[in-house]
C-alpha cells in the first residue's frame, strides 16, 4: 500500500493506493473519501507524477473507474 498527502490542490487532500487490490482511495479537502476500483498501476504512477493532481483526477479517474 502506498499513500501520500496531496500538496497544492484546492480540492484533493490525500491518496492511498492498494496495488494488490487495485483500489485508489482519494480523500477530499471536505473530509469525504471515495474509492476507485480496478485502477491500473500505470494510472496510479501517472497520477503521482502529474503536475496537477486535480486535473489528472478529473480527466483520467473520475467517471472512468467504479466508484464506491
């Protein structure tokens, strides 16, 4: 499991990725958390490397993976 605090985002606060289960959990600044299932390792890597985590999240994760 890998996790980090998201610095510099006006919306996102924290990200946790479970590589075995392929689940990404995002915590928002408002305190709510959502999990995204069956998220490939490559998307996690790209998310971590993105200059804007919020823009990457909206373009590449939100609405593209099962949310719970």
